[in-house]
């Protein structure tokens, strides 16, 4: 797994969360480029999960394979789940995306810690 890809995904998730926080403070829903940015982040997470699954299948060892697998599944599922809660069209949609992006950043950080320990 690429440590730089993990760091980039985590920082990008924090950036989207901050962007959504600004929209929330302005009492605006997450419109415009935010859905596109979130879709790009999901694509990066899927790429990261495919690369990691390939490395695990290729025999690379990590400290706790089931834990890493769970974090990989969570990294792909978190943002789409948050996006489903963010379809109302009001300002609280931004809050759902903030929570999803913040959780995703933590998951990416935990993946980097677990992968480095393995």
C-alpha cells in the first residue's frame, strides 16, 4: 500500500470536510463542486483498496489482516453512506459529509499505521 496515496486521501478528505464546514457555517447545502470532489475521493479510495487487496493477495504481510480488511471496506463504504444522508438539500447535508470525511481521514490514518507495522 502506498503511504503517499493514503496521506493524499486523508488530506483530501480533511479538505472536503473543511469545505463542507464552511458551507455549513454559511447555512448552505453542499452543492457545486463538492459532490464531484467527494466522487473523486471515493474513486481514490477504491483504487487504494484494490492496490492493497492485490498486495495482500500477493502475500504481503500485515500485523492484523482482518483488521486491515475491515478498514479497507470502511474506507470504500464511508463516503457513499454519508452521501446518502446528504441528499435532503438543506444545510445539514454538509454536516453529514463532514462526519463522513472526518471518519474517512481517521480510517486512512489507521490503515497507514497498521500497514507500516506489518
